[in-house]
């Protein structure tokens, strides 16, 4: 593909030639962001489709035992997929730093396509016996590997393709599509529930979301194939490119990203995926009402991401992180306490919305704030692998830890657990350099 711009050798930032107008340059960047974020949307749609449809296919793969044990079995496979993310972060980070961001993103979305298609056509236990749940596990491992690789590579690419003054805004679309994937999965399932009977959904209807996921993944692959590479050939050919040993030389950046992820991911999952169960089990609100509340909240939360990303372009990523960690530190316990006591859906909507407005200071810049901390040779690895480790340990375990505190009769302690990890993220924010002046994306880092 003929291009009119070349990436900056230090950070991959596009520099337009004199022959390209500002409008054409902006349109090219937007096209690149759409291509990168489309795959991100597909990845997260597929990942959440499993969680939302498992209630219908659990018995098809785990016929023995009661309904609860069947759901626990499918949830266990979901969790295994979650813990594949660090491996995916390492593998695809290596590919992105050594062989290019575009190649990594294309392979990632193809792997997700394969996992979804495999689930869509998988024979049930009645047909092939114990091989059915075993193959389901293989498909979920592939999807977990893919999602683990998607975050770091997409965050790196979207940070590199954006111009310096709008990195926060452009990069925020990673979380727009992450949340959008969850909403799309909910929308598809809701439509199927209106069209098909419960028996039809259990018999074959649950396969449809996975077919849709596989088809859309192919579309995303073609969009990504047309993207321009942002990593320079010189950087990819360096012997340290994609090396874990090289990454460990940037200990400060690694520890800062781990700190951000420990507090940020735990807070995010607390006020999104766990909140639905919390409002039902603790606040004793009707499940249908909670679904409506959380869907409305997520739509607004999704739309807020570009706004808060643009704010970071004006005040700096460090200030965004200080606002997030400071507000979350003082707000987590009061918000969770009030949410556990309310039965009014409007009050619940308002309180959750406050929690997610605070989260937006972090989630809108989640990718770029990490990408600015690593040089090009280990950027995708540094962002993806480090995030995946912290996310698997603290984000993926959020619901389990919350339910454990509830089971021992001390549910209120979970809010303090969240606060403690937010405090770790606050320390990381204080230690973070001001990337408006010192950023690896601009080649100006001096730490």
C-alpha cells in the first residue's frame, strides 16, 4: 500500500509529509484507529458471548450434576481462559515488537475467530462424550490467549498511530470498543431471547452468537490487513526486540504498570462485571431491574471514554491518574456501602455512574499511559504482558474475593481491599514521570 507518511523512529508517531493536508492526515489516523479498534470490539464480544450464553449450553457439555454444578464447570473454563492472558500478553507482545504490530493484531483476531467458530460447531457431550468439554476448554484457551495478546498490541498501535496532541482521545477508543463488545454480546443475546424459545436456545440457538463472532472477526482481520505498520524496521531487527530480559531493564516502568493494573483493573471489574451480582445479592434488587440499570450505565460509561481521553491530552496522563487514584481512594468504601443499602434503581444508577466517572480518568487512557513508559523495542511486550499479569491476579479475581468476604460474614471488608490496592496505584501515579515532558513515544524519556 502506498503511504504518504513514515513512522517516527523513536515512538512510531506518524509525521505527515508536505503533500498531505491536515485533513487527509487526520482521516488516515481515524481509519487506522477504526481498523485497530474493530478487532478489539470483536475480541471482547466473543469473550463475553461465552459468559452470557453459558446458562443455555452448560448442560450440553456437562450433563451430570445439578444446574449449579454445570454452571460452575462452564465458569471454571471461563476462568482458565482468563488466566491464559499473561501467556497471550507475552507471546503477542513478542510478535508485535519483533515482527510488527499489524501482524500481531491480525494473528490475534484470527485466533479469536478460530476459537469462536470451534465453539459454534462443537459436538455436545451426547455426541462425543468427554471429548466435548475437553474441546470446549481448548477453544476457551485459544480465546484467552487471543484476548491476552490483543490488549497490549492494540494499545501500542493506537498510541503510536495518534498524533502527540490527541493521543489520549484516540487511544480512548480501545475502552470504547471493549465496553462496546460487552454491550454487543448483551444485545445479541437479548435479540435471540425475543426470537427463540428457551428450548430452542438450549438446543441450538446458543451457537448463533459464536457464528456472528467468527464472521465479524474475519471482517476485522481484513480491516487490520490494510493498516500501516508503526514499528520501524530498525527497531524490529534489534536483538533486544520483544525480549523479557530487555523488558526487565525497565523495572520502574514495569512496577508502575503493575501498580496501575492492580488498582485500576480491580476497581473497573468491581463497578462493571461484579456490580450486577452485588446489586442482586447484597442490595436485593430484582435481576431484571439491575440488568436495565447496568446496561444504561455501561452505554454512558462507553461514551465518556473519548471525553476523558481528551481531558488527559490537556492536563497530562499523570494528572489523570492522580485524579483517578485520589477520588477512588476516598470514594470506594462510601460508594460500595451506599450501593449495598439501596433498593432504588435510580439511586443505584447514580451511584454506579459516579463510580465509573471516577474510573474513566483511568480507563480512557489505560493503554496510552502504559505505552508512553516503554521504548519501541519492548513496548507491546511491556504493555501487554505486565498488564495481563496484574489483571489476572487482581482484576480477574475481583468477584471471587468479594464473594469470599461475603461468605465469611465481612462483606464490608471488600471495599477496604479495593481501597488498599487503589493506594498502590496512587503510589505508582506519584512515581510516574510526567509524560508530557518525558515520553518514550516522543523519544524524550530521560529515566
